[in-house]
C-alpha cells in the first residue's frame, strides 16, 4: 500500500480536529455529546491514524500531547468565545494513550500496519 493514503488520512484527521477545537464557542452546542468523550475519541483517532501513517509511538505521543495542550491554550487566548480546560487536556491525553494501545494490539494480533 502506498504511504500516501495513511498520511493523507492522518493529515485530514488533524485538520478536522483543529477545526473542531478552534470553532467559535457560539457555534458549538452546549448540548453536544459528552465533550470529554469527544476529546478522548478524537485523540484516539489521531493516535491510530498517526501510527498507520508510520509515525513512531514516542514521537506521535509527545507530538499529540503538545498539540492537545496548544489547542487548549489557543482556546483561552483567541477571541473565539472558548475556554481551555485541563479536564479536556486530560481526556486528550487519555485518548492518545488509548489510540497507541489499540494500535499496538492491532499490530500484535493481526500484524496490521496500524
């Protein structure tokens, strides 16, 4: 398989997550599904697609945690009617760990390139 597809999916996932996390607060429904679950699943997806794209676990984990922290800081600083939240960051980190774990299991069980 070409490396372009996994890299493209990872890049698209990053772009979608950035749009989600930096959408102005007035456009984000307070009644949306559980916010912490969305953070967890988003970062699990980023970790899984990043591993599929061939990023090493350490580099990916550190990069995604820094990315999570940056999005929370930006939410606090930008005039987008959003606030950074340490609980969101914790959910992001949990998602990274979950995604890395699931990728490792997939590689061991099925020999998958995830």
